[in-house]
C-alpha cells in the first residue's frame, strides 16, 4: 500500500492522536515533508505567496518518495490548491475546505455549513473561491482569541499542549456558533490542529463533522480499492 504524503508547516507543538501529523490517526501509511519557514504566521495570517515554491518542492519530494496522493496540514493552503495540484502527477488536496461545495449539496435548502477555522479574520473570499465555494452559505468561528490555541498553535510560545484546556475552548466556540446559527446543517473543520476534537464536537452538536482526516481517509480508499465478496 502506497502512503499518503502530507505537506507540513514548521511547528513543534505536541501532535496528539487525531492530528494529521500523528501517524496513529490513520490505519494506513503516511509520510511527511516539513516546509522550512512555513510558520502559522506566514501561512495563515500573511498568506505569503513566497511559500508557494517551497510547498511545490515539498509536494514533488513526497511524490518522489512514493506518495499515492498528497495533502496538507493546514486548511489555509487552499490558496495554493490549483498550483500545487498542477505540480505533481498524483492527486493533491491541500485543504479540508475542498469538501465545502460537496457538503453544501448534501444539506437541505437554506441550511449553512459551519466553518471552524484557525483565525476567522484571515479567512477571505479568495480561500473559498479557490475551491468553488464562494457562494456557499457559511457561518464561521475562529480560535485566534482563545488563549491555549493562540499561545501554542499560532504563536508557538511552548510545545506542551494542555489538551483539556484546548478542548474546552473548541467546544465553547462551536457551541456558540450553533446557538447563533440554528440553521447550521454540518460542521467543517478547516484547522488540522482541531480534528482531535471532532468526536466531542459531534456529540455536542449532533451534526455531521468533516475535516482533513475524513477527506484523507476517503482519498486513500479510492486509491486502494478491493474486490467485493462474491
């Protein structure tokens, strides 16, 4: 079975199970390439176009290492989707946000897709247009004002993660989003750092929850088809 390759930001905090950079998250092989200089500040806040070439180089390295497909460890890489996909000969899906148009089509008319993102002000129409989702009705909440997330994930002040504290922050943000938007029909987690809490989020909201792990698992299944029993 060929592995799935993952383009990684330059971060050092603890990656708990459920995070795309923790191999235990998947029941199939994954390989990683860290892009030097690709900090959360440059990728999320600045959307630094100078990072495109380093990410292209990393995607090509993953393909050369035998990756059957390539994905990314930050949803804001969606701005590079078209260029990255055109740089390799295997499927490349840079962000969980690629699922947005599909999720919208699955819902009842008038329902919104909730987005849980790393930094709400950084999410622009450009990000949604990059995957044809600019006309999808969404409601958005972000984590940049939450102390544990900000200190560890965005600012990199420390590597040790207080998992219980971060979970409370995540649940609090999404609970408020759901309360303010009773027409939210599904939740899409942009930020790969928050996927470990997908189960808790579903238990709280009762909604379908999509993220980079659901997408990666689906893509892997398409690359490793097996015959059905006769």
